C-alpha cells in the first residue's frame, strides 16, 4: 500500500526565531524541510554567529529561493548571489546576507545553522 504524508508549515514541527529571521521545519518522508524567512538587514555573521559560535557558517545548504535575494561569500573570498527562482547548494565555510529591502524566503532541504 502506498503512503502519502503531507504537512503544513502553518503547523510546523519546529519553529525558531533567531534575530531577523524565522525558520519553520517539517519532517516528511524521513526528511527535514525548512522554510526560511530572512528580514532585510539579516546577516549570518551578525544574527546567527553569536548563537553558534563559529567564525563562519559550517552547514551545507541546498534549497530554492522563492522571494528576495541573498549574497553568500565563502571563507576563500568567492562570492555568489541568488534570487527568487534560483536553486542553490552552498558548502560549509561562508557568510550570507539579505540584499536589498525585500524579505528573503527560501525552502531548504539540507542544512541548518549550527548543525
């Protein structure tokens, strides 16, 4: 028999609200899926670094942007910008920040701050 599992972010399994952000997570099919809301002015090194205590984000990220723009800079200085409609994969060792005055919204399928 087939299995169907549906969960709503309106009733997320986890909700975290670090500075300038809201992260909702649901667990479906044995996977964690997150919806990130990052406010204008959000920057990993200012808003998350004090909580996790590493010099840069040490998580891997794989996701899809649905609104706004984020810039990411790796520890080696390489940089990229991704916006609504872009899929992305980011290796550990980076900083990131919201570009402009629009809230950034993304769905991530891998990675989380401090994991």
